[in-house]
C-alpha cells in the first residue's frame, strides 16, 4: 500500500507541475508553486524531485509520452518498415 501511495503522490506532484506548465509556461513551474498546487510541502516535493531539472525532465517526458504513439513501434505483427 505504501508503494501505491508513493506513486500516487509523485503523480499528483507531476500533474500539478504539468498543469502549471500548460497554463503559464515552464518558467512558471517553481518548486513552491508546484508544491502549493499539489498540496504538499516543499520537502515532500524535493523527496520525489530532488532538483528542478528532474522535475522539468519529468514534465517533458510526460508530454512526449502523450504525443508519441508507441503502439505502432511495439506492434510486432507490423513490418519493420512500418514500425520505424
């Protein structure tokens, strides 16, 4: 159960940071603003994202994951040319 809570808290922090970035731009994503929006303390946020870069990397990775459709790449029934 603790692992699930941990993943949920990390996800809520990332969702808050992504929401700030979507509405106000990446420059507006500060530790304090993100912690406030996620309803956690700055120390808690730093536990999951020790540096600003790690938080930014997670936001960017989340955006890329929503843009890129891996299903074609992972579809082994499709030809190699179709998966590239």
